[in-house]
């Protein structure tokens, strides 16, 4: 894969016609090392956030060999490449074929569920295996998240005890998992969810082996600046210590966005300008879905091969290249006032979900990928406190 010192270097050498995914694998390694050194339990990388092997290799090289998968395809991707890895199938609803193949072909033993029907599906599909580790997905408040995930999945707390009682006799280990929502902006969401888990343990009189706090750990964006990540990890650590029944449980977490957002950016070209609207050659049907309907404001850096930009700045919105009016990114994206056709923009924080959400709508698609060696435009980790924590644990 081609290696460049920066997106500017790429533009100067090639002036690419298509969008380019610019990987920074070392940034994923840095984030994974931070989590591994600070989280009070086991880390599972949520593969759906970015399944690029360059990124997964970097996370694996940090010492994380446990992966959360949500499909059989993700199991196929990982199995064999990482011989010592552990795969946990934490999607609460799965097809019988994917359960069977993941168990018998790819060695998966950890499965999540949120109903007795799904439990029956898992038992039948694994021929009533005796080495299953089963997790009940609990619906918890997602009040401080940009994406609510408890509306689609999760058993209500009043039903969890019954499901746990049903899985105890057929499981090697039992657990509870939950998700506070993607890009969670408040550490208290984790303590609130853990308190619910503690109440379930007390009311059910069952001792859990594992509590999986899921994902939701945020990255940083110009319009979404969360508290420091250490506040989230400290909230989990202190709540676990405060609720005595949790002290007997192994704690898992499934970070995705927080590990890989800084691991890639997207280089786009301006193809047209109308007032404060820039028409670029990638959009919401490509790498920039989160900038569309969810309204994330990505950090941006202007690049011009020849000449300098004006020092005056302007707030822009983006339109993607497709014919669909929904291919719109409101922003504001702060760039020089003299942006014009032929200029380039590096759009940061697309390492999370940018590579996975691309479509071929209208024939617009680019899988050109390079590696950059410079630092990301914006970082949760690039300050002295984080650097000390990463280095010293």
C-alpha cells in the first residue's frame, strides 16, 4: 500500500480524481493501548466499526486479541489470521445458519440474546452444546447518546431475571451485556446501567460470571466534544467497586468508534461551489454517512496544490456527488472563504464506520486506500495526560 507523509503530499504527487481513504493504523494502536492499560477488565474490539485488516492488525499488535463480531462474515474475516483470537458473537438476533457455522466452523462460544426464542435458536443450532457462554442483552437508557441502540435490542429489566434463570442450566458461563448508545456523551450512562445490572443480580439471586458494558465510548468531533475518556473508565471502575455484587464479575467492554475514528481520514475534491455550498466527490452514500442525517461535524483541512488560501474563514455545507438531495452534510465545516473547484479537503475522524458504510449508489464508489504517517486533524489522545497514561498504564 502506498505510504505518504500527509494528505497534502498525496495531492501534490497524484491529484487524485476519486476520494481516497487515508489510514493511520498507528492511531488505532495508540487508542487500543490506552484502553488496554486503563480499562478494569477485558477489551473486545467491535469489528463493525472498521474491518480494514491494516487497522485490526494494529489493534491486535497492541495486545488485544478478543473481538466482538456481529455477523458470520466478520468471523470469516478474522478466523485464521489471528490464531489465538477469541470471537464473541454479541448481536442479539442471528440466523440459525450463522449461529451453527460460527460455532462449528469458527469456534465461537460466546453468544448474546434478548429473548427465550433466541435462546432456543442458539441451543438447537449448536446441537445443545455444553460449552456455551450466554449473555442476556439488557435494554438500558440511551439518553446521552447520538445513536439509540436500546430501541431495537434488549430485554427490559423485569424480564432479564427469567431469561437468566433459563440460561443458567445450559451455559458454562452466564452474563449480561448492554449498550448505552453510540457516541455516548456522558460517563454517568455507564454507572446508571451498571446499577440496573446490580439490581437484577440481587433480585434474581444469580451470580453472573461476566458483565459486558458494551460500546458507546466516544470520539471527538468539532460539534461533539465529550469528557475525557478516562472519566468513562473511572466511572465504570468506581461503580464496580461500589456495588459489591459486581466485584465477583469479570468486566468486558466493546469499544469501536473510540479506537478507530482517528485511524482514518477521507481526502475529497471540490467539484463545484454555489455560495457557501461545496459539492464534493464523496458523501453520505460513501464515507460520510455520519455527517448526513446524524449531523456529525467532521474536522476538515483545506489543501491546494498551487497557491495559498485566504486567511478569512467561512462556514460551508457539503453536497455529495449523487443525484439524491439527501446526500447533504449541513456542517458547518469551517474552511477558507476562497475555496473553489479543484481544491481538496481532508475530512478527519472517518476511521469509524467510514470504510463500512460506503455504497455504489449512482456508480460513485472509491476503494483507493493509502497510509499516512502524520497525526490526525483532531485527537482525543493527543495531549500530555493521555500520552503519559498510554506509556505508563
